[in-house]
C-alpha cells in the first residue's frame, strides 16, 4: 500500500490572513484551533488533506532559527 500526503504544517507570521488565503484559494474549512505556551495553530481541511497553520511565539519554540516562517512538517498516511 502506498502512503498518501494527508497533513502539511506551515509556520506563518499571522494566522488570520494566511487562513483567509487558503480558505479562498482551496476551499478549505476550519476544523480546529489551539493556543499553547509555545504557539498557536489553526487546522484547515477539505475532508482529505489537513493544513495546519502555526504561529510560534519564538524561534526557540519553533525549534529553529528560520524566523518561524515556512514549511514545518508533513505527514504521510496509508
């Protein structure tokens, strides 16, 4: 069985405008929002693939020095 891309997480400077873009461009809907001491996250989905927009509170929280912007991780499921 081949795995399929089911989840993408992207670090963004501001969740709200990024969410508007992905909802309008791809017809995604909001499915979950979380706030943590390390950062906030909004999950969007079309029912098959999940896109999570992450806003880290610091570079340390993101675990890198990239300025908290760009691809964070992907998940492939059977």
